[in-house]
C-alpha cells in the first residue's frame, strides 16, 4: 500500500486529484496537507471525508516541525506538491507570499522528504517527490512554436518566477543529492472547484450575476486549456511510470484567445439558463502588467514515454464545467463571500 502526501489538496487541482486517486485506487493511503488559504476549501472534499484511507491535516508547507512530523508519523512514499499561491494577478500585488510559499515551502518539503528518505547517503526504494509546476516557467511564445521540456526558463510574473525558483530547487536536490523527483509543467486547467478569480469560473459567475466581464488588453492573449481530470491522469502516470529526474510537459493542443473563451462561455450559458446573457457585458480593461502573450505546450514526451493523452475535448469539458457551476451555486456563494469579495471589489474598482 503506497502512502501519498498531497499538499494543497483542498484547492482546485489538488481536490480533483484527491477525488481522482481515491476513486481509482482502493489500496492507497492519502494524506491531504493544506493550509486552507482563501483558495482552499474543505467543501471540495465532502465526498471523501470519513474514508478510512484518507486523512486531512491543516498546516503550512513552510512549517518545518509540522512537515517533519508528518514524515515521522506516516511512512510516506510519494509527495505530490500542489500547495502554492497560484494567481498571477495576486502575485503582481503581493509577491512576498509567493516567494514564501512557492519557493521556501517547497524547500521545507524537500528537506523533510530528504531527512526521511535518505539513509547513510542512499535513498530508500520506491520514493518520489513530484513537483506540480506550470508552463508559465517558460515565459511567453510568439505566434508560432511550442514549449518543450528543453525550452529555456524565462518567467515574467512574480508567480511564474516563484514557481521557477521551486523547480530549480527540486532540480538542485536531484542533481546534488540524487533525490528521486519528477516535475510536471501543465497548461491552463479548467473544471469543477476552480476558484472564481481565474478566467473561466470568473466569467461564469459574473454572467450569472450580470456583472461585467473584464477582458485584459485586446483579448487576444492565448492560453492552452486542459480539463483538470486529464491533468490528474498525467500526474498519476508520472508518479507511477515517470523516469526519475525527468520533466514532463502536460497539455492538449487546445489554444484559444481569451475573447474566444469569453464568447464561448456566453454562448453555452445561454443554452442552459433562462435569462439572456449578452456580449454587452464584455468590457475591455487595462492589461495585466507583464501579460504573457501566448502559451502552447508540446506534449509529445509524455505521450510517447507514458502513453498519456487528453480524454476530454474542450467542447465537452467546458459544457461539463458550466453545468457543474450551475449545479453548485451554493459553493460559489460560500467561496465568494468574505475575504474574496473584498479582494474582488478592490481589483475591479472602476473597471
Ligand atoms: P489553488 O490556488 O486552487 O489551490 C492551492 C491550494 O494550496 C489551496 O488549497 C491552498 O489552501 C493551498 N496552500 C496555499 N498555500 C499553502 C501553504 N503555505 N501550505 C499549505 N497549503 C497551502 O491552486 P491550483 O490552481 O489548484 O494549482 C495547484 C498547483 O498546480 C499549483 O502549484 C499551481 O502552480 C499548479 N498549476 C496550476 C495550473 C492551473 O491552471 N490552475 C496549471 C498548471 C500548474
Ligand atoms: O498556464 C498555467 C497557469 O494558468 C497556472 O500556472 C496558474 O496557476 C493559473 O492561474 C493560470 O494562469 P493564467 O494567468 O493564465 O490564468 P487566469 O485565469 O488568471 O487568466 C487567463 C487569461 O485570461 C490570461 O491571459 C489573463 C486573462 N484574464 C484573466 C482574468 C482573471 C482576463 O482577460 N480577465 C480576467 O478577469
């Protein structure tokens, strides 16, 4: 029985991953360690609460004692590090917490894993540290080409720079101490439980509340969208079969301009709700500072080496996602109350 330490498992991708793994495998133990910041929500995990092979622990990945205590209490085989500050706009306003959690938190986890897994200079069998990273570490593309695993790292925002710092520390632990690691770098995810500060759930929420739909700059920045479950599948495959020390890019060749995404969400929502939602809600606003123009992943390595491929087309995924938000408006109410509402009002004041 393998024991997984999943950090950030109460967030968007982390909670989808917890569901994915506990549905797929009966013979694993999963410890979900999460600080429960504004982005972490135990409501995402109601379906697994009380399962004998699932444990939730609240805490900060920067807390050395607490993290080391987890390795003492449980015989952890795999660390899957999702825990992070994840929103680019927030990183532009408050970079410190990104450096703290994303870089120092990752180092705290690496150290605790090293302490538990390295005995007299040798590594215990079957252990692995998987760092969940992002395509944003590669910077921005022009109109052509894709990010491969050998594309030079060239991050621009405090968020992507902090994720790059974390990746480099993971690489340093592999190169220096021979720690067993993998890094995955995925494109933009969408799906259930995504916090509505991110483009797709923000659009859905604003459409339903007749708020304006803020489009940064000219709306022609391109993102490469992947349904979250396909990302979870990739991570599972990399943990189980990824070659030690390797980086794997994850993406499904599904590029869209932001304005295409906005118009698609409006069109599909109109098929599902009574009230008419019009494109008059669209408002072009000031561009994001340092806004990366285009992301596009070349997924050939993970396809060829591990047989991964995305199962959900964008048309199916976006309809499922919209339906999930329509069915879970109470969830939306809870996560958009309090601190988020204050943040949102400040971000969009005057826009
Ligand atoms: P999220 O913001 O929805 O969730 C982050 C989770 O981490 C939350 O549950 C939060 O409470 C927890 N957390 C934050 N700081 C913590 C700390 N100090 N200690 C413990 N827990 C902490 O993020 P997400 O979108 O689910 O992203 C998860 C990971 O995947 C991140 O590392 C992100 O960089 C990466 N990633 C995200 C995407 C995407 O499109 N969302 C794409 C590629 C990679
Ligand atoms: O590429 C992977 C990354 O995708 C992850 O590493 C990040 O954690 C995740 O947040 C996401 O980053 P982006 O900045 O691409 O996602 P976001 O949803 O914030 O924005 C998507 C695009 O939409 C981007 O070009 C900015 C634009 N945008 C966003 C918001 C919130 C708007 O035009 N209006 C908005 O209101």
